[in-house]
C-alpha cells in the first residue's frame, strides 16, 4: 500500500499552527465561548487555567480502519478466526485467506443462521426481546 503524501503548503501550515501557538488562541476562543453559554461550569474555568497542546502523533504502527475491524469481527464470529491477510492488496493472498477457514464454528448450536423475525425476537438467553 502506497504511503500518503502531503503537499508542501499543507506541511507548512501544520508546522506554523504549532510554532505560532495558533492552537492556543483557538482553544481559548472556544473555551470562552463555552463559558459564555454556561457560566456556572467549573470545568471550563479549570481548562482556561491550564491550556496545553493536545495533539500528538499516534504511536500505533498500523491502525485498522473501522470497516476492516467490523469485517474481521464478523469473520471471527462465524468462522472462528480472522486472518489479517483478508485485507491484503494482493488478490491471491486475499482469496487464499477467505478460502482457508478454520474449523467450523457452530452459531447458537447450529450451522444455520436464521434471520427471521421470530429468531431475532429472542436474545441469546432465549428471552423475548420484543413484547
């Protein structure tokens, strides 16, 4: 997967944002606006006393996108495992990961999943969800 590139003008803007303390003036404006709306809020007064730089570089080597996490959870629920190769950009690797399923995991004691209204009206403990 190709890395993301940022334009020179955007890089300059981001460096000046921190160097010129524009973040601090923006934060002060935002907190003063909030204080004007809710004058009795003590947390805003505390935040105004201690304004610090809150942005940081993420320390995660590779963060998964939300959709990939959802797909992995579905694979794990129905097949028992979710191989990271499912999200490979190589179609052959991805196809092999999809084809290589672990041992068949039974869902609710059966291999079939019922999407009928009657089946969805009960929770896992067979309690009626809809009255």
